[in-house]
C-alpha cells in the first residue's frame, strides 16, 4: 500500500496510473478518453470507484 492511499483514506488498492486518473477526473465524457484511459476507467467502474451515468456517456466519480 502506498502512503498516498493511507493518507487519502482510499481503502481500495490502486496502481499509480489509477490513482492519477482518480485524482484528475470528477466527471468526464467517455468519448474523450483514449483506449488506455478507457481500460483504466473500466477497472475503476468494476471496483465501484467510478460509475457510468444513466445516459451511458459520462463517467462519474462515486468514491471520495
């Protein structure tokens, strides 16, 4: 576990790349993500950190 995870209170382990994505975006359109970012977003949705809006076009942060 990384120091940033302990200090931020995130109890789900994240890779450095996932942590950067988590810190950068609150809400973002799925169409604006590149393939790598979509893969990261998909993993974060599976873990419940982000969710997809009802219109299936926006990624929204659910974890704090």
